[in-house]
C-alpha cells in the first residue's frame, strides 16, 4: 500500500490556518490544551465542525445546492430531544437517537425532493424549510426550557478520560470514510462537476443529490443532539448562528462553491478555524459583536487567498497547455 | 390557449396576485376596504423597493444576501443620528451613500475575485451586523422625522392621491427599472452577463464595472428601504430588515425571474411583491401566531415556486 | 481523411432482423418540430452514417435514441420490439452507448474516473480500481491514446484528448450500438484513422455504429449506408456503392442551397493587398519553442492549421490578446498586443471556438446578440436609441446572411449555423480591421458555411484582414491566400496559394520536410 501526499490538495490552506490558530490559542492561553480543557473545547467546536460538514456535502453536489436549513434543523432536533420526547416519556438513548436520525433523514428527503424532483432552486427550497423548521421549533418550544436526559452525559462528559463528543467526531469520520469507499463519492463529484456529463454517463443524478441532502440532514440532527447534551436543555434560537458559520466554514475549508470538489477534512479545518477565532476573541474579552466582524472579514480574506491560489494554478496550467 | 401555456411564467404571477386578493377578501371581513388596500400597496412598495436591486443582481447572475443587513444599518443609522439632532437631509444621503458603497464593494469583490456573490454578501452582511451592534451596544434609541413617518403611513396622502408617498415612489421606481432593463446599455449588459458569463467578457462587456454598479444600486435601494422602514416602525431596529432576506428572494423568484439569471425582469417582481404581501396579510388575518405564520409562508412560497418557477430538467440542458 | 475509400469489401447488407428501426419517429418542442418523420433501420454489423444539415433533426434523433428526450410520436424498435428509452442509463442497459457532440468530461476527476463514469450504481462499485485502470487502458488503446495516464486529471488534457476520453467512455459500456455524434471533430488525423480502424473491427464482430459527421470524406471512408435527414425527415438511405459527395449534398440541401454550393467552386478573386494589420515578430509560444514571424495584411485571408495541440490555438489566442507568448510580441500599428481589450482597440475582433459557452447569449434576442459589443454607439447617456440600433441590426443581418424570423426572436430559436452567423455579425458590428476566427465552421451546416465563406471574402475584399483557424483542410484550401501550418508548438511552414492543397497541408501538419519551409 503506497501512501502519497498530494501537495496540490484543496485542504492544505485550511489545515495551515488551523495549525496557526491552534498554536495562537495555546500561546494566548496555555491552559487551552490542558486535559481539563479538552471537553469544553471539543464541545464548543462540535457545532461549528458538524454543521460545516452538513453544509459541505450538498455544496459538493453542485448545481447551486446548499442547505440553509442546517441551523434551524439542529434547533428543531434540540427542541424535540429536550422538550417533546421527555414530555412523551421517551428518554432511552436508542429511541432518542433513532428519532433524531429519522428527523435528519426526513429533512434530507424533503429538501432533496424539493430540489431534484419538484426542481425548486435550492436556496429558495431550503430557505422555505428553514422558515418551516424555525416555526415548528417555536410551536414546540416558545421559550428556552426542557431538560436533557441523563444518558447524554456520555456526550457532554468524559469517557475513559476522553471527551465523549470526540467519539461523535470519530463515528462521523468513519461513516464518511466508508461512504468514500463506495461508488458514492465519485458519483457525487461527478454530479457536482458537471451534471450533464454525469447524467449522460448513466449516473442516477437525482438520488445522488437527494443522498447529499440526507447526509446533510443527518449531520444537522446530530448537531441538535450535541446541542442538547451541551446545554442540558433546549433553546429555540440555538441553531440560527450556524447557518452563516457553516457556509463560512465551507469557504474557509477550501471547498469550491461550484461543486464537484472538496471533502470533510478541509471542511473540518474550516469549521474548527471559526471556533478557534471565537475562542481567541473570548480570551481577549472582546465584545461578541466584534466576533461577527472578524468572521466576515476572515471569510473575505479566505476567499481572496483561495481565488489568488486558484488563479495562479490555473494560469500555470494554461501556460503549459499550448 | 397555446399562447397562455407559452407565457404561463408571465401570466401566472399576475393571475395569482389578483386571485389571492379576491380569495383573501372573501375569507377575511373588511379586507376589501380602502384601508387594507392602502396597506397592501404600502407594504408591497416597501418590499418592492427592497427587491429592486435584488432583481437586477439575480438577472446578472449574482445574488445579494446583504439586503437585510443594509436595511438594518440604514434604519439604525438614520434614526439614531436624527435622534441625536442631525438633520435628516444630511443623514439621509449619508446613509444611502453608505449603502451604495457597501453594494459597490460587494460587486467589486465578487467579480474581481470571481467568487460566488452569495458568500461575499453573506460575509459583508455579517460584518455590517457586527458593526451595528458593536457601535450601538444594543442601545438603539432613536427617532424619525414626521415627514418620513407620513411618507410610509397607511393613511398618508400624496397631494390629491389617497396613497402614501412610498407607493408613488415605488411606481416611479418600477417605471425607471423597466426602462433601465429594456432600453439602457446597462440593462442589456445585465441580461447578457447573466445569460452567459463566459461569453460576456469576450463580447467586451466591462464586467467589473457592471457588477460594481449593479450591486451599488442594490445597496443604495436597500438603504432607502431601511430609511422608509425606520419611518414605518418609528424606531431604530437593526433587525427590521431580517424578514427581507427570504421575502425579497421569494418576490423575485415567484415573480418569475430564475435564480440562474439572464431572464425575467422587475415588472414580474412587482407581481411577486404583491403575492408575498397578500399571503402575509392573509395569514395574519386568519389569526395565525408568528410561528404558524413562518411555517405557512415557507410552505406556500415553495408551493408557488413549484407551480411555475421550476428549474429545467437536466435533459433539457444537453 | 488520408485513407482511400472502398479498400475493403462492404459488409453484407441487409441480412437479419435490424438492430434498431425507427418508424415515423417525431419530436416537437412546443410548436417547433425538431423531428417530423424519421424512418430507417440499422442492421447488426453495420456502420450507418446519419447526414444532414444542422437543424435537420440529427441531434434530436440521437437524444431520443440515447434516452435523453422522449419521442412525441412514432415508434422506436430495438431488437424488433417497440421500446421507449426512458433515460441514459436505460439506453446503456439496452446496449446503446453514445458519444455526444459536446465533450462532456469532468475536469476535477482523473482520466480513469471519467472513462468508467456511470458504470457504478449509486453506492456499489462494479470494478476494483486495478480492474478499472486495466479497462481504461484497453479502451484508450483502441483509439491510439494509450499514452494517456489513467491517473492524470482531465483538466490537463487537450480538447482532442478529452474527446478521446468520451469515446473511451462509450467503448467501455457493453454496447451493441455505438452512436458517434460528430464526436471526431476535435480528433487529429492520426487518432481519427485509428478510431475508424477500430470501428471496422467492431463491425466485423457484428456490432453496429451510427455515425454522424459533417465531413463527407469521413462518411465516404467508413459508412456502409447513409441516411439523409432534411428538415426533420429521413429523405433517403443510400448504400456505400451509391454514395457520392455530390449525391449526398443534393439530398441534404434544399434547392437554393444546392445552387449556393455550386457557386462555392469559384476561384478566389484577386484582392488588393494592403499594409500589414497583424504582425507576429519573434513569437515563441513556450520558452523552449522556436520563435517565428507571421504577418497578415489588409485584404488577405491567412489560414492557420495544425494537428490538435501543436500550438496553433495558443497562437490565435495570443493574437486576440487572451494569452502572452513566452517571447516576442504580436504587433499592430497601435503597438504590441498585451490584453484582450487592447487587441480590440487595435481593431482585432475575435471569434472563440465554443459558440455555446463563449459566444451566444441564449435567452437574448437576435438584435441583442448582434449589438451587445457595440451598444455604446447607440446610446445617449446610457439610454439606447432603439430605431438606430434596429437599423444596424437589419444591416448586420443582411451582411451576415442570417435567416431569422425577426430581430426580436430569441437566438436560441435559430439553427446552429444561423447562430454562428449572428456571432460573426456581432464582430462585424465593431467595424474591425481584422477578424481572428478560432474554428468558425465547427458544427456548422453546409448552407451556413457557404454564407460564412461569403462574409469572409467580402470582408477581405473591403480591405479587412482575416486570420482563420480551421480543422477542415478543404475549407482552408478554398478560402485562404496562404496557410500557416503549426507543428511542435511553432510555425512549421507557410503554404502559398499556388501550392495549396490538402496533401500539402497534411504533410506539413505531420512535419514532413517536403513542405516549403519559410516565414512571411
């Protein structure tokens, strides 16, 4: 088995940025990497990273696909986990996880159905489901409340000295890696690269896109479970900030918005970057409002850098191609 | 009959707008009254002014997600400054110029870097929101001059005409935009650029300038909408524009301008604005709470787009 | 094109039950009838050519056969059974593999991924990576492209190699009918001959090929029978023995076009040559390639030829200001060309190769498409003077021989040939001093070609300079005063009118020293 490092891969800038900010966080506060801090850091980073993943897969499938309902869906699952299910007397982990995943799959099917079969533009379709989920959440949970079931301590606490939420990351990464072993990844990249080429080659383009939305929905639902474990309750507005960060994370991760390229490694780095920035700001006790400005500015800088790297690469390729 | 099927995308929005009016009038007592017709016109005109720039950017192949943020900025900037005693004739133009500059930056960055304007405008929107909060620290005391309030008052008059000034302004804007789209160099460039961005450069269309100008128009009109909304709500509210993200996009798409660009026009968005406003009034009139309104609006808009705003099947693209 | 026709014995015809039979097949888009009445059959072990002008319904027929469009009426019989092909995947399951006119490849993926594309299910992989690589090598070998590394990204390939990838993709399916829709247009002579050799092999094995081409020489070369489509109707099917270029042309064209074709045989008029308009001085396309000079004068049509990937496209792009040569410069009397806008200011109008992605604005009207580059001329403070613009539009339509329902009609309603003429009209609206054309006849029907010849000749007679890159050699011989032939990414030879013929061009394209070496 030969292992070759692809220095042209899309994720290097994101990983480099991640390392720099990671070191920056350690320098600013050496406690950052102390064992006691692992749990809060991973719990804090989880929604950034998982929602960015959730956003990445539809964006990879191209054709304008994106999922703006990621944040509100996480919020809806949060409300269901902490309010509705305990209210119905359902608190065992298996039923709750099954229900959370089912909500994710259902949302993915709905978004995917609207986008591929009804053929509503993805931005409109997912803004529509965004509003719908937000409304549903408010119906279930007009104000913050509810309680997380005790088993969620597995996620919010430590297991054998390792934060439980770490295993959530591992599970997702393994699932994605397994998915990459199947034909799906190539089909996804093909549909994202040029849907006409994919369609004429015989790929089932509709189901490739629907599955991308299902993956997105499931990941958003997992975020909802993590929210519940983290705050131990439900908050109807908890998901909304992550619509922006999920898209920013994708851009920072080097995943192309035109589709057909990218993966979860870059996206994870992109999402983590946003968390590290927030962490630095809160260490410096900067007002929360400036974090927004920083997010926006960093996103613009990342876009500029990506675009320059891209253009240099393309010019080199074009010059060689006489 | 064939003609109808052929032009369904044009007829349907206006047909639905008219049908919705009568349906709502039948369902909700008093909806046909002069007051509610005037508020329909007023609310539509506010949405219409906010969607005008959005229509142009979408036809050009872009999208402007910074509309709500610029509205919020203009609303807060105008009301807070006036509350502190600055003349509206000074702060008004300043706010609009600020909107134009933000828009120009949006267009410039999107085009110069060749990145999706969706991300660029999302980034600038975030910066603007952060800046508003950082500046005001949540303290949004402000006030609005009476003439602005009257300009967007449901019972306002414009000279002898029984509608507020905002409606007349909107009618004027529609006229300008229709001429701009059909009879101006800029308009033709906008359509060409949206229809085939690869060919636009080779056809000597100055894309960078075009994108800068069109996004500047969108920014300026969003700022104008923000001032009007300050008058409408009589307060400095940075969140006043939030609803306008979904509604401006929906008005454009429901009107029949596809997101991919190169087709459509502002006249259609006018129909889209009426539909959205009518739907909102219908839902409120039915006594739905805010949560239920959100759910219903989301569902209804998707249903409407599904009826005639569908994208083409991949087989038609080969 | 260099292979003499009728060398081998024709396949036995028609023998068993046909593989495919079309019975009165129809397809309309709203009120537009794309295919009116198409009836013919393809036998097992037959190479069947489908000829017809653009807009005659060839592409529509192929889309129906490939499962992209459903038919509006009539019947398609596959293996003697009435069949409706729902989508491309179903077509493949029946054994129909299609190579489309457009090279549909994915830049980000490797050659291997591009070739095996669509063999897999949604999740299940059909072959291991090692098997895939082997299969891809075999398929590429069939068309003489075995030098391509399957792991290489497609982004780095030339147009010809990309077309090779799409052909290999089709060859890899378990096909019984291979459909080639003008999919040899970008291939160079060598690759094309290899492909035709392979096609003959497939025929001997009892497989069938439906072959679409605008090149008569190719059709005479490989087809056992040819079906002619005209205005959406199949007008005749002729056997190899009956096939002649003139005969096919006559069947394809309406009366007026037949007359136009006769007129094309005329001699090139003596045009007065003026001052140099474009002068390439010491241009080297890459740092290591040989520098060369080339001048185009007013009133001159200079052809540019070369095998795919030999630098001629890069040179034409350098003249248009779209790329910078490694050394030297392309000069005009306004100085060296450094950018696209700078070339335009010097009076150079450029027609790119891809009409669909780089040329027309599909939803816009004919008038907009004609005038979009010259709008400022009709504007007062940004507002267009419509009557003047329409008058100019009418003038350009007449000048470019565009057949259209009106200035307001969307350009997408026009045939490919008419779209190309509108595109040329857009360049003429700029009142250029030089036209630089990158393969303008690609995918253009015969009638439109005649019109484009006329436009170019008129432009040169009026004192314009023309630089014409074309892959159709006969056309270069017909039109050009001189042809500059590229080889190994540099100018290899300039062939003057008096010694210009297809053999001489081919020899120079392959770098044969027999061709007169020189610069001008």
